[in-house]
C-alpha cells in the first residue's frame, strides 16, 4: 500500500482543516494510507506522524486552523 504525509507549515489559516479532510478522503478512496506530520517542519526532523483517516477528519469543516499543527 502507498502512503502520503500531509504537512502544514507557516501558521494557521482558515480552511486548512477542510483541505486536510479533502486530501484524506480522496487518498483513502484511492487506497492510500495518510499520515499527518505534527508540528510542521519540526515533525519531519523529529518524526511526529499520526495516522489520518475518516474518523480523525470527521467534523473538521467548521473548525478553523489545523488539526496537525504548524511550526
């Protein structure tokens, strides 16, 4: 199975959770595993990965910012 990681860097902004949700839904439907990189770029240097799926991204549309954090 293929995997992809999502990283948000540079600070919170409206709409990031909606984008995360859309990417997760699309990639899971295509058979991919999706992981979120916590704490932005720092999460790549000091690996901080969390699995993202339907359960983790459910109900995100009304929430601002990002569920995985930024650096």
